[in-house]
């Protein structure tokens, strides 16, 4: 498939064909995850929300207790969303695909498995059934302190058996709407088609957290894209920099990433999109139809990667 014009900006950072062993070509997607309803960000039953005391960095920020939005929680939602996106568009386009369910029945043939990696436990297939991930997540830290963001909410529990609202009044500690998490998703050795799939996934994922039937609405705003031979910023740096901002004017995120790029190991290889370029890339990704041609190309890439992997 021909690469769309807007994606030419990043062409030096795409691979033609995904490989099991990746090089350094890295694309970072900078996000603002905006909480739009009470969201329960916790790891275990009946526990408090996840918090973390973050340090100040040299000349930046202060010691503060923040809400931690764990990478594993972001990844679980987005991996599932990508699988559903692929399944629905395949049905829509009349393109036949294998069933692929987390976690016990991964097909290891689809772009979801190709990007997020996986192991096929039910190994009627060959034992060498695993794929290394090429998408990476890390903890995102809330902009504000946990004291400003947490709230205990009470709700009517729903009995699963009768589907009626029973007497079980539940109390959950949640983060309030209006909470922001600067966050970064990092791709390594990906095709332009995979970037389209990831952007569509990020823009269409809305339900997060442990109690998503009573809230958990989050909107992901893509506020920056940087490509290079390394990761330019980490999410903690991103949060501290965003907090230090007096106001968020146009090009602010781009300027911060550029500043970090100066300290990179391979600065001449880094390409940060300006706001106009970013909008073009986003618009192109949004408008890209997941039709038969696109799906065939994206699935064939993974089949080819598996073939090469198994021949070794
Ligand atoms: Zn799969």
C-alpha cells in the first residue's frame, strides 16, 4: 500500500515489514489522558487508588503524591480495543480472520498480536509460538496531587444474577473528572499501517479503570509525536514539564520535546512534529478506512514476520 502524504514526514522511522528483532526506529506518541467521569484506578479489590510519591528533578517540580495510572492498565484496555477494531472492520469488509481472545486464545497472526506480542499457551501449534511486543507503556502520573483528585463515591451495587439494583451499597475511591495524565506510548520498528491502527485505537478508547460500568470515561488527546533512534522523554518528565507550564499555548509540547531532543544520544536523528504536521498525521489516520486492502496488507505483514521467525 502507498504511504499517505502526511506520513511521509515520518518515513525514515517506519519499517517496510515488521521483524521479530527490532532496530532503534522509535515513534513516541504523547498523550493527555483526560478523566471525564469517576475512574477507579486501583490494582487490587477494595484497595485505595494507586498513588506514588514522585521526586523533583533537577530544577523542576516538587516532591508530590500523585495518582499512578499504571502502564498495564492502559495497555489492557488498548490491546482489547485494537482487537475489537480489527474484528469489526474485518466483518465489515468481509475479510476472514482467526478468532483472537486475550489471554488464553491469542491467534498470533493478527496486527494486535504482532504489536502487543504474546504467547500461545494452548499450544496445539508449534512450541515456538511467541511474539515480542513492539508497543510499550509506562506509568502515567497525574498532573495534580492526589489530595485534589481522590473522592470516595457510593453507588448501588448491581447483582449479577438478577440484574437488579440490590441493597449492596458499594463505596469506591475514585479519581474525579478533570484529572489529567500526561502519558507516552512508544512504538519500535513499526509500519505506517501500525501507527494508523494505534492512533485509531488511542482516539477511540474511552473506558478505563476497575469499575468501568459506573464510570471510567477517559478521552485521549494526542498532543505530540516524536520519532528518533531513542525515547526522547519519559512520562514523569512529561508530567513535571506540563505542570511547570504557566500556560499551554500552541506548540508548547513540541518545544519541550525539542528541548529534550538536544540532550539525546542521537539528536540529529530526532524528528518532532510541529502542531500543523501533527494535525495532518492525525487527520490522515482518522480518515484511513480499514478496508480490505488495508487489512490484507496489515495481516500479511504479521504472517510474513511469523514465517521469517519460524524459518530461523
Ligand atoms: Zn491475534
